[in-house]
């Protein structure tokens, strides 16, 4: 298995899990808060996509899907266009409202760009330094695993919240 095949499999699993998690949910269900300060399913889906989009665009040397394909305008969130959700307050989490179809469209577009990039990644590329702000500096391999780990954590949280939302609405 090549690095590209391995990375593709991992990111495909995120897509599959996100599609199952968001399937059939209303905006009210997507924005339900399990407690007053909790993240919502919509925020988790948006945030994991924003982080993947931001980080992959950076290492690929291209513009983010968020702006290049008009998703910033389609979501029309009262947030800075470069915002990815890191450090959001409860109030900022609450402004992320979107239907499942839009959240999935944005993830699918980001996923397509991600797969186009990882298809070009060979074994030697994984050691390329992509971020010198850390000690040790971050390699491409570490960055890609970090993105995938962030995605799986957040989609798992969203799936858990879906179970809570469905039990609350029975």
C-alpha cells in the first residue's frame, strides 16, 4: 500500500462516518446543545471541515475550498473568513447553523481536494517540513495524520451527539 492509498482510505472513512452522522438531521437537531456550553453537531462538522480545508490547502499550496468554491458566502456566518473554529466561545459555536446538505457539500468538496493532493504524496514527501513553528518542525506526514486524527475525533463526537439528539426527540 502506498502512502497515497493509505491516506485516501483514512479520509474516505471520515467521509463515510460524516455522511452517516448527518443523514436526515434537521437544522434544529444539528444545532441542539446537550448542555448550555456544548458543541453542536453542525459546529463539529463545520469545524472538522474547516481545519481539513485550511491545513490541506496550506500543504498543497492552494486556496481553501471555503473561499475558492464560495462556501464562505453560502454559509454566510458572522465570522472572519479565515476562522476555523479553534478557540471558539459558546456564542461563536451557536452561530454555526447550516443544513446537513450544505455541511456535507462543503465536506465533499474539501474531501475531493484532499484526495487530489494525497494522490500526489509519495513516501519521500512525508518527511518534507511544512511548519517550522513547532519543535520539532512538523513534517507533511505528521500534519496529514494530525488532520485525520482531528477529523475522526470530531466526527465521533458528532455521532455521539446524534445518539443523544435522537433519544431526546423520540
